[in-house]
């Protein structure tokens, strides 16, 4: 659920819950719980590490580089719109992209993952990137939904009945929340955009070598 955004200075609800689950687990479940917590907490970092590995082995072509850059630009437009609505864990946002599906920010992450694989020219990397996205985001969404259900109760349940977790569809009623550029900056989205395009520039450098 992307009504929660993680930064290094403030762990979000999903990270807190994953760490709590790891701390209270026992036996064989403890090792698995620690693994879940690692992937939830470090999902962005892991994605960037894999992207840099892709740069090291990249064989980009002009067509694939352009296609990947176009896809990533669209993904970042979606991310910017999403983060402009987010008020971290304080309010349940149901307007904007969150009226179409409950995890639009994670759809944007999916498109960024695909874009990196395409730009690298190593399409064999795509299943690896998608597996990493699936593992990290599936566990993150599960913990976020627990938090939002505990915090917002019936309000969140009504939202779930009205809006699908992943399948986008036109909203049938107005949602709550307004877009703000201040929230885009507060959520650190400008840093995500800059870092992603630095990686894209590295693919370009590899191509023109």
C-alpha cells in the first residue's frame, strides 16, 4: 500500500512491522522473517545495486535506450503525481492515482524496473529484476495493509472494497486528498528521480564508448 513512503531518516510502517515480526519470530520462522524484513527495508537500495550491476554488463542500443528512457519518464511522472498526494502514514489518501488502484506508486516502480532492463540491452536481466520487484513489493504491501487496517479501520476496509489492490479502474466516487509539490519534495521524490536518471546516463555512456 503506497500510502506509506520510507526514508532512511524515518522508517515507514511496513519496515517497522517487518522488523517487529523478525524480532518476535522463533525457530525456522525467524530466519524467514529476518529475510522478509531485509527485503522490505532495503528494497530501494537493492534495486539501485542491481541497476548498477546492469550498467557494468550493459550492451545498450539506441532503440532500446530510447524506449527504456521513455518508459522511465512516464514512470516518474506517475511517481511524482503519487508522492504529491502522500502524507506518509498520517492520512488515508484515496484521491488521484490512489482512486484508480491502491498501489499506483508500486506500479511506477515496476515500470522503472522494466525501463532499466530495457536500457541495459540485456533483456535476460528482465526476469531477475521482476523477481526482485515481486519479492520486495509483495511483502511490503502485506505489512502496509496491516498498518492501514489497524490505523483507519472501517475507512480502510471501505476503500479496499471500492478500489482494487493492483488492477486500475476508473474511480466511481471522489476520493480524499490533494496534490502538493511540497509533498513531492518532502517525500524525497526529487532524489529518486535524479538517482534514476544518473543510472540512465551511465547506460548512455556505455553505448557511446
